């Protein structure tokens, strides 16, 4: 049995970054679902044509609900509703967002999907198997007409 001596730390010695969450030579790294949720939501919001979707009640958008505390509104600066399931070193992400009109929905969602995958891999070391995107609204600068009573 050969016993190796530890190498002295010098300016040339650099610690290799952890490539994946899980077990390595230093121990076990666990990343909570909530951390990955925040990373994914912020990564999705980094796209200027995507953002938080409008509040919904009984399957219908509620545009006037933005003044109610705790209720989301269409806001391309806001974070989209995000859920994440982490299974070992794999993540499954669901995003509900709005897209700026007249941007191409397939192009925006492809950009968001790719960027979220890259950021989660880069920051959390997790492989993202699936990014499920629900486009709930189109964000326009046009104010809706007043309702007739």
C-alpha cells in the first residue's frame, strides 16, 4: 500500500470547482429546492422579453389584482412563478411567465429554457433535465378598455 504525502499549497495550486452537486472528495453537497427555485426564477427574468405572469383566479387573468398584497401582476421586471423538484444531481423546473408583445413566443421560451439550464448548471452544479414553460399572458403597453356596466 502506497501512502502519498499531501502537496503543499502554492500560488500555482488551485482548487478545482465542484462540477456537480452530490458526493466528492470533500464530502456531500446538498442544495435545497428553494435555492434552485430562486436561481431559476432570476435566470428566467434576465430575459428582457419574459417576466412575471398576471394573477389568475378560476383560470382567468385578474388584471386589477395587482394592488392586492401578495398577488402577482404582469411585470416584465418581476420574477415568474417557479417550481423546482431536485432529485439527486438533476433538477426539473416549471416556469409560468408572460412574454412581451410582439416577441416570438417560441424564440423567447427557447432562450429562457437555455439560459435557465445554463445558470442552474453554472451556479448550483445540477443538470436540468426538463424546463417546462407555461406562457400565461402577453405583456403589452396597451391599457385595456374600460368595462361597460
